[in-house]
C-alpha cells in the first residue's frame, strides 16, 4: 500500500463522514486475520500501519523466558537481547515477519474492510439522523410497492409506509411527494428501518406547527388532538397571549392556513376548537358544529350528559357516531347526547313517578288512620255493651225496690182500692219532693 491509500481514506472521511482513524483501526484488525488465514500462523502478531506513507509491517510477539518450550510464542533471553539490549524476563519481544507478497493481500483486505466499514458507518449515521427525528415530519418520494407497503425515498435512506398506516382515502403513485410522520426507527442487519405514518394524529400537529407561526413560537399551544384519518380531525388549541385568538391564528386569513393542511391531508375535515379548563365550555365546543343547550356532569365518573336541540341531534352525534366519538377522545370525557324532547320526557317521567309515590304515601296514611278508627270504634262498642248491661241491672234492682216499698205500704195501711190509690199517689208525691229537695 502507499500514500494513495492515505489520501483515499482522507477523502472518504470528508465525503462519508467516517473518521480516518476508525478506518485504519479496522484495516489493522482485518490484516491480522488475513495474515493468520494465509500463512497458517497461530502466533500473536501486531500490524504496524504508517499513517504517513501507508506502509504495512507485521510483527510477531513473543514472551521472553529462560528456557522456551514453544518457539511460536516464546523466546530466550539471549535471543531477545539481540533484538534489544534492554530485554528482561517476561518482557514481550517483537520480531518482524512481514511476508514478501503481503502487500497484495493487504491491499485487497484493506479494500474489503474499507467498503464494509463505510457501509456500516453510513448505516449508523442514517440511524442516528432519523432516530433523532422520531415524532417529526419527513417528505418522501414514492418509489415502489412491497406487499401493499409503500416504500418512500427519503434521501439517503428508504422509509416504509405500512398498509395500516395509510389513509383510507389516499392513493399513492410513483414519484408522488408525500409528507409522513416518523413513528419508529429500528436497527436491523440490513440497515436502519424507518417506519412512517399518514394516519397518526402527530402528523396533523406537525403540519400546524409548520403552517402556523404562532404555534411554532409557542404563543398558541395545541392541547389535544383526536383523529380518524381520511375523514375528520378535531384539534383543541389554547393561546398564552390574551390578545391572540388561537382559533383565528390556526384558520388564517380567509382560511388559507387550515386549507393548506386540508389539501395536504387530501380533503380531510378539520374542526379547530378553543380549549378551556372549564369542562362545560370545553365539552360544548367539542361537539362543534352542533350547538349545545345544556351540559350535566358526573365529575367522579367523568361522564357528561349533553342536551342539544332536536333538529341538531344527528349533527351532534355525527355519521356513525363519529362526531361524538372524536369529542370524547378530545376531551377525555364519556359523552351521552340527548335531544331537548328526550330531556323533557325524562323530567316528566321523573315528576310522574314522584306523584305516584306521593299518592301511594297518602293511601298508606289513610289506611293507617282507618285502622286506628276501627280499633277505637271496637273499643267504644265494648264499653257501650258493658255499660248498658250494668244500667239494665241497676234499673231492675231499682224497680224491684220501688215495688217492694209500695207493697209494704199498702199492706201496712190495710186500705181499700181507693185509699190505696191515694196513698200510692201520696208516696209518689213524697218521692218527687224528695228528689226536688235533693
């Protein structure tokens, strides 16, 4: 080898970005293997590569001992001191063993090593470059299809757009320029593998950052994104400056900014919503373009019951529930949507159930009062029966007593019927007088 090799290595360092010293170390390691393979040597050798002239020399390394047993790895002290007078026991002596035809072998080996190292270095550079760009946008040119995967040329590397990461309303043709979102960079034996996507929500976010300067400088912040690629995207934005309208900044004058993003996404609809830390306001805005009448929250369960006008119920729900689904993803709340008439029916049902419960409660109270009255009536009847019997017995006793008294009077007087009548009348009069006096 010669000085030309050194110049070639320096040129490769400039063009490929591979350090010359790394290439020289790789060449030295390869030459050691080449020497052992071609000359059948098992001894330890060292390759000396002159960085100035490009000359290569091979040195056999042997241990200095008193009585060498293995001539391939050991040398006597006497022989070692012929090489260098400073040699001592256990030192390592180096003896040059460069073959005459080693130059050709060295050149061929160096070529192979340099090519391999350059390839590996380029792979490492590509990997490092794209690994640092994960979650970023890269523009590629459609190169070919492989098993429904689109292969994109992204400069020094190729990126794979898998079928599941392709938007359903897009077709990709040869030489089309496509902006994609880098989701993952892998190291493989064949080199770095770059996986990109056209369906990731991050693609929309990066497109807005490129198109809207206020987002790029941090004045406007994207707080949340929900997307169904190829159909609709909802994006919630917030402004750190009270004088800047976040929605207006993203829309742009006459909608030019958002229209550029819609064109890049090939007609995908985009709803731009103002973010708010008030859940009611945020939830109301998230169902745009539908108008919200009322929002009822169950904060512990993060469930929102949202009422909309009857004629906007289908608009709020969206085709196959898309609008409500995207709003739920955007806000992080579970959303139940109902119309005003459904709300009225529910309120009427609750009131009707309340009235029924109230009537049932009144009926129960009436039954309790009737039972009490019945018990009281039974108690009075018993007392009446007892009192009546007592009164009858007393009256009978009184009658018997009066009759007995009258009989005694008439017997004692021994009078006739007329006299007896007068006496009886007199008795009655006395009795009346006695009662009056009493």
